[in-house]
């Protein structure tokens, strides 16, 4: 089925239903949160009853997203869940929102996403791997429905756009991405203010944690792989939280000769002792890091993916390096 047909089906779902529950993947990033909030504002403008859901353990959000107006997000399912159409945004696999009430039989799901490996788990699916971000798809929906792109919608969608394109540096950036940015600015977006919120005014602990990560950098396979590892002690001694590691992997991918950047960090929750989070970034597209992440039980994009693993560090890095070499 073509993307155009899928778009028409989703628009019909939105027009015909009155009540919605919106959600996204666990550990939500800028595109997840921007798409969630942007769709919520769109549905309210259309006179719909919209509820946003994120599990309580997703909070506090990373520092850069804490100023987003997400006060209406609920941490418990609404009593009338059975009467609501559930909309998943930016979620390639339903298991990335591991909440039982959203995975039971009979839930009517609209799946809106841009991940190329989306499992198409929805009752209705709109999956456009050609879009730079899910926020771009929400923007397309809003335009197709003749909605007004208000400043709150523009702000939310721009967060998704600028984060998932790496400030317009990643290869998923297209002329459409820049057209979207221009239209959002024309709609009242303050792009500089968004940039300041996302990439400046960050806590000093992040700088200390970055210093630890850079001191631990390792290079493998003639510089093809640039990797680093953050331990539980690194977080404790710098008074950092897990989300303070955001963006570190991008420093590694900037190193000349690197094809894949790897950040491995210990998870801090007591029930996750011994489990490590892996963030993978491909620099030039020759390696599809989502394939490697899927082999470790995760997923993502061709150039940005992640997973979790309880493998010992050396074994984990060897597994990642093997997956890279198989593609080169």
C-alpha cells in the first residue's frame, strides 16, 4: 500500500473517531515527544478528546525536554480506554512501549512512524521511511486536514525535526525538511529559542560526564569504530543522571575515519544492575546500525539505533564490531 493511501486512511480514522489516546516509545526522544505533543494539539484543534500517555517511570525527562508543555500527559490509562483509538507515534515496534494495557487483544491502533524497520503492528499503519522524522508526518497530516499550524504545534514539531535530523546534518535531511522548517517559522516558531532549550542551558554535570566519556575513548579496526564506556561510578561521581549522556555519541561520530560511533553505558536502576545501554551512530551510511541493534534486541534507524544488553563489555564490543565488519 502506498504512503498516500495510508495517509488517507489515517485521516479518515482521525475524522471518524472522537476519542484518542496518544503514546510513543519508552525513553522518548525529541521526535517522540514533539510528535506526541504536536498530534495532541492538532486533535484538540479539531475538537477531539485527546489524552497523552507515558508511563511514570519515563519521568523525569531528559533536561532538554523538561520545558516542553507536557503537563497534560497522564501516567495511568483513562477509564474509558476501550472507547479510544490508540495512536502510536514514532514507535517502530509495539514492544518499545512495554505496557500491557496497550498490547491486549482488541485495541484499535493507529501506527504513525518513519522507522524503516517498523513492524506495522497497527490496525491502521502510516509508515513513511522517506520522512526525516515522525513529526514531519504529523505536519503532513495537519496540512492535509486543513488545520492551522499554531505556534504550539510548530514548536512541538520543530523539536522533532531538529533533533531527528541532527540539526539538519544527518543524511535523512531533505529539501522537504527545510520546507517544513520554513513553514513552521512562518507559523510563529522561534527557532532560536528552541535551539537554546535543546542545546544550551545544560547542567554542568553533563560537561563532567562528557569529560569522563572522552577520556575513555577507544578506537578499533583502524579507526572504523570509535567507542567509549560510562560506568555507574562515572554517573555517581559526577552527580549525573542517565539522560546526561545524551549527545555524547555525536562527539565520537565526528572523528575523522569513523564509520560507527558507539556509546555503552551502565544502567543505573537497581533492577538493571549489569545491564548496559548501547547507542550506535553511523557516519556515512555504509553501515546500517539498526541491523546490529536488532541483533541485540533493540532497533532504530540505519544511522542511529540502540539496544540494551547484559553481555560483558568486551564481549558486547566484539559483537558490535563483528556486525560492523560483516557490512563492510
